[in-house]
């Protein structure tokens, strides 16, 4: 049961770590069940799916976009999204800023770092992240706020590799936090590796299948 799963996971997460319940592909009824059990932060990876759920569900839910962003769809979520995890270019920040401005909002964003060795994973190198944060353009974007970093480990059973990847992002996060205030969030860890991620400094975990069960993409 979703309620029991949530309860069991919460017991393993320190209080200062934010739990994002990843509800992608799951029906509104599942989210409502988690909501009734006290969960308020949910993550989705497709903008249209998130918009549909936002419209049906209670308005005190905090919606996080965790997927790869299509710039032309940012406008559909600009009026309500709370945190965008997967920003991987200055161009995308500029688009988010433009759309947020139309709603007189400031949208919080995380820059996605590429820490996995897989070609398929999106994200920026540490150098690229520093270049964006130090750019002149970013100072002109008044309707976005970069509040931290996000990373995904390689899909592997190799615990040492996952640990090293989390560790490298943690170290980089610590390094740039001094120069850039506001970068407090470090979003890393999913169902299979969140305890490792927390041990390596994560303060935001994105957990789907351990709460809602395995996803069926053919349903
Ligand atoms: C699907 C997804 C998750 C959650 O994955 P689980 O293994 O089901 O916990 C976390 N982060 C991102 C970016 C995802 O796309």
C-alpha cells in the first residue's frame, strides 16, 4: 500500500532531506492516496502529464519537473511549477525566465550535472555549470533562481561507481556553494540508491517505484 510504503521510506530519510514522490505514469488516485497520507511534494517527468494532474488535484501540492525539458512546453507549467530539476542549458533558463515573467513568478531551478558514464544521460559538465553561474546573462534573468544541483548515477549494480559519482557531485556542490549563495539543494538519489545518495550529502531524493510500485509503460 502506498501509505505504508511512504511511511517506511520516511523512516529511513532524515528530516532535513526532502522527499519528492515521483508519480510519473501513475494515476491521480495514487497521488491522492499519497496526499492523504501527508505527502505534498510530487515529481513528474512529462510536462503535459503534470499539468493534467495539477488541474485535478489539491492546490497545495508542490509540483517538481524532474524530466528532460522540451523548451517549447515550459509555458504550460510556468504558472504553477515549484522546482525544475533538469535544466541543462542557459537557453532553457532564458525560456523559463521568459515564461515565469508572464505570470509574475520566480521559478526555482536546479542545474543537472552529468555524473553518470552513460551516453544516454543528460546534463552539464562541472565546467559548464560554472560557466552558466558566472555568465553575465544569468544576472539579467530576474524570474528564475538557481537553487542547487541535480544528478543521476549510472544504472549499475556497481556500488563503488555509484558512490564515486555521488561523491564527485557532492564535492563540486560544496565547492561552488561558497561562491554562489542560494545553491542549497542537492537533488540526488532514487529508489535504488537514495540511502547511498543521502550518505553522500543529498538533501533531496526522488523516489517513485518504492512508493507507488513498478511502472508499467504499456498501460
Ligand atoms: C523516474 C525518475 C525517478 C524515480 O525513479 P525510481 O527508481 O522509480 O525511484 C527519479 N528521478 C528521475 C529523474 C526520474 O526520471
